[in-house]
C-alpha cells in the first residue's frame, strides 16, 4: 500500500506543479499573454488543483498510519516535499529549458533526501 500512496502523491504533484507554474509556460508559448486576466489564470489553476486534490487526499488518507497505512503524518509530509521538489526539478528541466540547474539546487535536494532519512530513523 505504501507504493500506491507514493504513486498518488507523484500524480498529485504533477497537477500541482502545472497549476502553479503551467500558466508561465503558456505565456512563453504565446497561448496566453501578460494581459490575460489573473482571474482566468486562477480559475484554470483551481481546476488543476481540484484534480490534484483528487489524488492527494486519498494518498494521505490511505498512507496515514492512523488509517491502517504505512506512514506517520510527518513522514507523509516529508515524502510529499521530496516528491514536490523532484517533480518541480523535472518540470523546470524539461518544460522551462532556459532555467539552468545549479549546484545549490542539487545541494538543496540532497538536504531534502537527508530529511527523509532522518524522519524514518528509529
């Protein structure tokens, strides 16, 4: 069941990343402009966020140890943050090709992985 929680969290984070940053790519592609009303962008983002929640909420419910899952609340949050950073990094590398990754980004990622290690230590 732990793997299903992680898969659902990954899917949720893909939708979340597009909800938060996808409009910036649409602007780069000239599909929308900087003149597009922000309320329109917010409504599109809310629609994507609704899909995100359809994956995130079940992932947290089934993954939480209090509901028979594998993970404590803190473990779920740390896993989600690492997934978020991973999905965002992939999004940046493949969708926003002009945004170079630097060594400080790698160092931050290592710190997040260490956070996962520490939160799972007994």
